[in-house]
């Protein structure tokens, strides 16, 4: 269409590749000419605040595949788009962007270029559109063909767009990042890698269609959380990435990650069900690595770190993560073999009743006897086992071992077994508990399953059903680590717990912390009215013990009573605390004295 409009300007140096046609009244302002001729690979549309087309460069008809041979005239940009080859969803997105642009009045310098990818109807082509404001009068849309194949894979038919969410695919993301890093290395950018957590129970309990709906809704929220100039892509399954450009400081990615956490964590309503999921975010900046593959990998390491912190967090990459990742890989390999090589042990920590000074049972706590590193605490290896999926067989083994052991104890003693969220994810947990009980002959009422509040926060209803199944076997449920997370008193009232374990951070107070004591008392009083007993964890001193007893706690667990001990030492503990019980006799008859 070059040469068809009024006041055509021949661009000097780039005359062979592009020309600019001014459709507006009078001469084209110099600033627009300069913008138009700045980059011959970029096609431009110039329009005013009312979105009326004022100027075009010669590549526009080809890039947008306009279905007309008529010369372009001043018309609305929407009309122009409607005769293009762009698919409907892209048109909607383009219209939204244009609508936002119409509201802006700042000078060009103040406004970051917003950039979105537009796809042709057959999805075979992709064009990147950027919008900017020039002065109060003019708006500029620039278009450039966006590569849809990976370098070195030119003949491959790789998907440029994710079918489920409509977001750019992994290929597109990698292309965009590579291009950004090579074409504009001086502009710092950042990559966010995110994984949506806890989708498995949604898929398993509500079906894959519901899981897909959650992914789609989460993808929309991600787009709302980022700036127009950022690129959101779905990499795979529950994995997404965001390219933040520009990101001159850590502030921009941190702000966007915070917004993402906020948006994604809000409850979803799918098929009449309220669903909560989580998201872990890792951030790497182009100053960490200037190759796209390296940057994406580093963002992933940071994401793993965020997830290891319990999810619902974001982490920036730091070089220590590479070393930790290396060490973790070795631990992972060893851990996979730990169970078959019989390197795991269960130790038992006593729980004692304040009022009667009697032992009521033990908590089963797993340990890993590593041939080189010695006894490793679960705090160190459980998160790794969670990540590699080894927690499911390990948890099953602990459950069976603990039930077997408890079946040998006096019949009034209970055993508490910790359950990880991933064990709940599989949906098979109640079945495994039933099997463990029937295999060992332990009555359900002597088994207690400890869950953390995270389990309930995450899947709500689905996990409540699992808890109900456990209760139908008379198995008791304890809320572990109360006070470490978000659990609220209202949650305690809504979920059918038999026991609340107040975490050491709240119960093991050194000195007289009035606020924390007030919380403990509130929990105790709620527990009383709901018939839930309250245990104080991590009690190490007599002072702590006295305070907790005054505050009304029913049970105590902690080093003051005993550390977790191997099964071989249990008889001694049992006979110390419950001397009439049938076990090895002990000379000392301990008492909780305050
Ligand atoms: P938890 O379930 O809250 O267990 C209590 C932890 O506090 C235990 O740490 C215990 O040894 C420690 N502890 C008890 N009394 C005191 C005290 O007076 N002072 C101090 N400083 N610590 C005390 P441990 O055995 O290292 O276990 C850590 C966590 O690992 C457990 O916390 C639990 O969340 C997890 N865990 C342990 N065994 C298993 C298991 O079989 N499966 C799963 N999923 N998680 C487990
Ligand atoms: Mg526990
Ligand atoms: Mg605990």
C-alpha cells in the first residue's frame, strides 16, 4: 500500500524496505516520522486518542494480512483490525489494550510500552503489538512478526500457544526471552517461574475438567497481576512463567510476585465448589544469567526454594541455591534408596496428661540413619521426600511401623502419626490407614493422625471428607503446629479435630509473654467448649510447664518429659510413667510437679 495515501513521505535510508503514509490532516509531525523510520523491521500505526487512524507504515497490510486492496483511510483502529487476519481472542485482547491506552495522557517517556502477542486465525503466525503514547495527541501501535519456532528447529511444528489458557507456550516464552536478551541486552529483565500447587486433589476429587478450569482461571489472574509490558506463558501442566521487562531493580519483580500470590490464592468457584490452590514463585534477573535457558533454570531453582518454604512465597535466585541444589540432588538419590535399604527408623516421643501425670501415648517421629551422615532429622529430609514424591511410601511405612509398635503397648496408650499433604493428595490415605489397622490389630481409637493446618487451608472440602473417613474408623485427628501458620480459631471450630497441638513457638515461651499466653488461653477455652483437648508442644523447662498448666492445657510433650526415643527404650518410659502398666519395671516414679 506504500504510495497510496496522502502526503506520503519517503523514508531516507530505509526507503527500500519501508515507507510511511500520513492519512491525517496536514503534514505528518516530525516526531512521528522519526518514530516510524526508526526501525525498518517494525510496522507502525499512528492514531489519535479517539483511535482514529492517522498514519501507517508500508508493512502493515502484510503483517496484519488485511483483507482489502483499498487504500487505507482515516478510520477507527478497530475497523482496521476487523479486516485483519487476527483471531477473535487476540482481537479482544487488542481492543482491551487500546481502551486502556485511550485513558492515558502521560508523555511517552512516562509510559512503559505495553506489549501483547496477537495470533492469526489459523494460529500459524504471531505478531507482537506494542502500544505507546506520544504526547497528548498521538498513540502509536508497533507490530513485529514474532518467531514461532525455536532456533535450530525451524522445520518443527511447535505449538506457539497453549490451547487451554490461550497463553503463549513454552516455545514462545523462550523465544521472547532469547530475543529480549540478545536484542536489548542493556535493558534488565526478570523471569518469574511459578507452579500452581495442590491441583492434584482438585483433579482427583472433582475431575480433570474442574482442574482445567482452575488452571484457566489462575491464568487469567496471572495476566491481571502483571503489567501490560510483561509476558505470561504456560510452560507445562501447572507451570507458568512471566517475563518482566523492563526490571531495572528487584522492586518490580517483587511487586508483581506479591500481586500474583495475592491473586492466585483467592478462592476459586468451580462447578459450585470453593477451591483453594497455592503458588510458589521463583525470580531470576538478567544480571544472574544472560542466557535464556540459564535464566529460566535459575528462576526454577528459586521457585523450588519458595516451595520448600511451604509455598505461598516468592524467592529471588541466589548463587547458594546452585550448591544447595547439587547437595539436594545427592540427598534425593540417597533418600530414594533409604527405604529399601532399611535406613529409616521411627522414634517415639511421650505425651503426658497434666492432671493425672500419666503417659497417654507417643508421637511417632521418623529418622534417617544415613551411612555417612549419621542420624538425619525429618526436618531436613521430609521436605525433600515431599518434593520427589518419596514421602508417600515413607509415610506409609511410618504408619505401618508405628501401628505395629503400638499394638505391643498397654491398651490405653495411643500413637500419633504425622501425615503429609501429599499423602492426602493421593486419595488412598484412608484405605492405607484401614489396612494398617487391620494388619496390626490396633484399634482405630488408639491411632491419631496429625495434620497441619496447611492441609485444610489448601483443599478445604476434599480433605474434610478424608478426615471424616478416618473418623469413621474411630481414628482421632490432631491439628499439629497450631500457631505457626494462618490457622484461625474459627477453623478449629469448623473442622472436627480431637486435639490441638500448640506449637513450640507459642507454647514454649521463655518468660512471661502476655500476648502469647492470651492466645493459648483462648485456644484452651475454645477447645473446652468444643470438647477438643489441647496439647502444648516443645516444653523444655519447668517454668514453661507451670505456665501451660496454669493456662489450662491438658497434655504436654517436649524435652522436659523426654526426647523422642527408639522403640527399644519405650518399655522403660512406659513403666516410669504408668508403673502399673505391664512393662519393664523402673525404680523412678516420675511426676509432673509444678
Ligand atoms: P512435629 O510433628 O511438630 O514434631 C515435633 C517436633 O518437635 C519433633 O521434631 C520433636 O523432636 C521436636 N520436639 C519435641 N519436643 C521438643 C522440645 O522440647 N524442644 C525442641 N526444640 N524440639 C522438640 P522432629 O522429630 O525433628 O520432627 C520434625 C518434624 O518433622 C515434625 O514436627 C513433623 O512435622 C515432621 N515429621 C516427623 N516424622 C514425620 C513422619 O513420619 N511423616 C511426616 N509427614 N512428617 C514427619
Ligand atoms: Mg507432629
Ligand atoms: Mg508439631
